[in-house]
C-alpha cells in the first residue's frame, strides 16, 4: 500500500462509523427540517420550505425562543456559581497545613463518580419528592406544609440547578485544585513579605495565575451545561410523570417536539438551529482561547 | 513567614469544620439513599432521616438481586459495555495513530470537520438513528446499540488518543522502522504500551458512557429482557416509584458501585490520560 492511502485506510473504520452515526443523522435531520413530517405525515412528508424555521424563530408562542432564553440563563447562572464556588473551595482546600486535604477531596468527588441518571433520580425521589422527600420531612419537623418542589416553574428551575451544580462541582474543583498546585509558592511568599492579605493573594495571584489553565475546562463545561438534557428531563419532563413545570431547555424542547408531540419536521428545524448556535459558540470560544483567553 | 500560631490554628480548625460540613452536606443524597436501602420499608416514613437505619435489614438488596431482573440487566450491561469498548478501541486507535503520525492531504480539514460534527448533541440524532437502525433490522438488538454507542464516542476517543500520541516521541518508531518493523508491529509493540494511560482512560470513559446511558437503551430496545441496568432502573422508578423507593435506592446504589470503584481506581490516571480536558456527559 502506498504512503498516501495508508492513513485513510487506517482511519476508514472510524470515519465510516462516524459517517453512519453522526453525519447521517445530521443530514437526515437537515432534510426533515424542511418537511412537515408529523404523526399524520409519517410516510408521505411534504417539503414545506422554511416554514418550520419561521415558526421557531418568529412565533414567540411556539416556545423555542423562551426555551433558548431559559437555556442561556441556565448556562450563565450555572457557570457563574460553579466557577465562583469551586474557586473558593479549591483555595480553602489548599490552605497551608490542611492534613486531611486528600480525604476531603475524595469525598467531594463522589457526585462526579456516580452515574448521572442515578444521582438525578436519587435527588428527585429522595430529596424533592412531595410525599416522602427529605426536604418536606424537614419542613414537617418545623410544622410547615409540604411543598411540591418540582411543580412550579421557578422552584423546579432552582431544584434542577442545585442538582446540576452538585454534579458539576467536583470536576471544576479538581481542575482548579490542580491549577492552584501548579502555582509557584514563591509568589505567595513575596506577597506576604509585601504585606498582602488572604483576599489580595486570592485576587491578585491565584485567580490570574489559574485563569489560563482552567479556561479550556470552563469552556468545555459551558458546552456540557448548554447541552444538558438529563437533569431537566429526569427531574421534570419524564414521559408519564411530568411534574407540570415548564422549564424546557432547547434540548428537552426539541426532544419533546419529536417524541411526545410527534412534530418531527419542527423538532428537526429546532435541532439544526441548536447545531448552528453551538457551532457559532465553538468558533467564538476557539478564537477567544487563541487570542485573549490564554493571555 | 511570621504568623501568629494561635490564630493560624483557629483558622485551620474552622477550615476543617467547613470541609466536614461540606462533605456531609454534599453526600446527603447518597447517604440518605444508603440509609433508606438498609431500612425496613415501614419504618422509612416513621423515622425519617437518619444516617443509621433504625430497623436494619438486607431485604431490599435481596429483593433487588433475586426477585428483580437485576442480574439479567447487569449481564446485559456488561456484555454491551465489553463489546462497545473493544470495538471502539479497535476503530479509534488506528485512526488516532493515522492522524497523529501521518501528514496527508485532507488531514486538517477532516480534523476540523470532526470538531464541527461533535457539536451536534447526540440526543437530537435519536429519530434519524431509529429510522436507520429500523431499516437495517437492528432495532431491539445489541448490534444496533453497540454501533450507536461506538459511533457516539469515536470522535472523542480519536481526539483524546491522538492528543496523547502527539506527545510520544516519534524517534523510537523511526528506529523500529529502520529495523524493518511494519505499522502494525509498531502500533502493538511501541505505541500501545507507551500510550497505556490514554488507552485505559478512553476505554473507561466509553464503558461509563454505555453503563450510564438510559435514553438510547429505552428507545432502541423494546424487550425488557434485553434492558441494561440504566434502562431497567429508569423503568423501575417510572412505574413503581412511590411504593418502592427503598428498593429503587438499593438497586441504583448497586448499579453505581462498579462505576464508583472503576472511577476511583483510574482517578490518578485521569490527569495524564485525558488530553482534551475531562469530559463527562
């Protein structure tokens, strides 16, 4: 075999399976997005041009734009809290003389190690359940009426955020802890000699030093958060046990339009829109890392 | 550094207290499930939350193992995970090697294209994949699911291992080439042993991905006898949640145990074996 075709030969199986499982569904979804395929037109979908896109983007009541705004809010809030709290915890973890550091760190990793669906269901059934959840049990000890945590939009949204943060903290803490350890100790020593306090050290040394190191992980987690499906779906949107809260993110929204209301063409258009948004964000973040982020 | 030792000790005590509180608070959902799973059913509601079960029993675990299809689901999951890992590696290792070691036309474009393709959330492919598998007669078969899982993880595996291969010096391979070794020998004898950390981490992440997936499993498998643990547990909580919360706790903790063990075993290797940042989805 000549040298030119060898790399293609080696990567052929990988590229073939990617074409089949990743590329084909994208192309097929692209095609569907221009059709009126739904439960009535399952076998004979007709081409309807950009109608699905028009409905998604220009009819506010259709629900896509609210879901998109909610997803952005969800991503921003999650990331802001995640980064800020993980930073404080990681700094504390690296306090001088903290002998049990590794023990604490191991315990803090558990939420990451647990299968996500198990964690979410344990939260839903164990903590938030209206009849025998822990939260309502505690409320009953205080003689307060039980609350349906997952029914209202706002409280369901907050509950989902708590669960999502709980699952996400360990990875962020681990990343920041590693970054903090890579900082040369002499910076702190000279800062102390100059009379810098804990706060100054944190904001003037730790933060700027770890920023470029943690940036890739932060951006990666931002995408994971934006694409998060399991938390919102398992907490509030499960088939057959919806809680009544409407806190769709774009992904759960697209899923529902396809598999619950069987609006396949419309769901496909939503999927393509999500795809375009994520690609745009990817390109922007790549540029950001290359130019400013890494400083 | 001059610091008041007493002040320092007090501060350290508070830090320790903070972490003890944080760890307990963070583990509450798991501890609560653990406590419920060891507590006999009727006392769960009466006693409420205690970390130590008031009426200790192993009944729920016995129940899960012997009267639920738990062992069958476990076997199914292990079977699926095993074949997916093997096939994923067989597919991704040569490709990662090609993209790391060869410079060929279309290489950069392909890498960039893969990055773009990776932006499409896999859950949105479900309908297309369903139709695809349906047309091939692979609905309700493990072959279908293995192809879907493998395809879903290939871009990640390829990227992750390529990144690691890039860091391995090419000199040894050149020397081996001069000695007459072919690519296959080079991969098996030199690259794979040197790249062990990344192979292990990639394999484990593929395994975890299969172990933790419920949504593809419930949509592509229609016979409950074929279910994986995740799919089985999902149906268990969806159909019988209120009555069987202790049973569900026991089952879900049992299902998580292998993943917990693997996770903590490879945690050390995670740092060196992951090149494109940690990924958990």
